[in-house]
């Protein structure tokens, strides 16, 4: 549980840091403070990640739980519908390609079959 709290807080930190880094990276000792913050999060003595998770992240997630569940259900349904749509489209393309390949090769197949007709076989001299 402790590592889960750390990784969730660290992921949120990295996500916000990606956008804010451009604005505040020019402050003196910015990188040193950022490093100290990560060590504070990670340290088993300070339990910084646990503190931030329990004080800020968990209450926010608990408040938004119904919205998150609704979003996940809607996303799952959309994903299922999208997979059906593209699956049908892919099967249609495969069927169309198979039919086109069959019609194009039909002439070559008919020519080969015609060369093995009874007339052609009769014209071959017997070896006996």
C-alpha cells in the first residue's frame, strides 16, 4: 500500500511537473528542491507520499468516485462499440479482398483447367 501511494503521488507530481517545469525551472535551486521533494516523498522516515496521498489524493478520489466509475463504464462501452465497428470493417475489407483475388485469378484458373481438358489429354500420344 505504501508503494502504491508513492507511485500515485509521484505520477501526479510528474504530470504536473511536465507543464510547470517550463515556467518555474529558471528559479534558483529549482532542481535541488525538486530532488529534495522526491527524496521526501520516498523516505520511510518522513512518509511524504503517504501524507500527501491521505490528505489530498484519497479525499479527491473519494469525492469523484461516481464520476470516475461513470466515465470508466462509458469508455468501456465506447471501446466495445469501436472494436465491433472496426472488426466489421476489417472483415468486410478481408472479404472484399478475397472476392477480388478470386475473380482476378479465375481467368488464370480457367485457362489452366482448359489446358487439361479431354481434348488436350487425347492429343498426348500414348507411351505404350
